[in-house]
C-alpha cells in the first residue's frame, strides 16, 4: 500500500494518557475513501507501522 495523503494519528478514547501501553491508529486524510489503516506503538512513533486494509481492520475490531 502506498501512502498518498497526510496521516492523522489518534489513540483510543479509553487511553488514560499515563504512558501505558497504547496503540495509535491513523488513516489517510482523503475525503473520498480510506485505502489503509495504519497502526503504531504510541511510545515509538518513529518506529515501524503496520498497514492493513479497512476490511481486515473491521474484522479485527469486530472480533474483540
């Protein structure tokens, strides 16, 4: 997957902000569609990020 727009990273509203183990999720800021969901460690924002399709992300979220 190739990024074409700016990423908007956000944490879950359940994150306490106390430096715990959190993931951040982002999507490309494009008005027409989302091609990929990006996931990274909030404590290492310069580190690797995982990119998945919206379908894979939805299936993962529904399984929780």
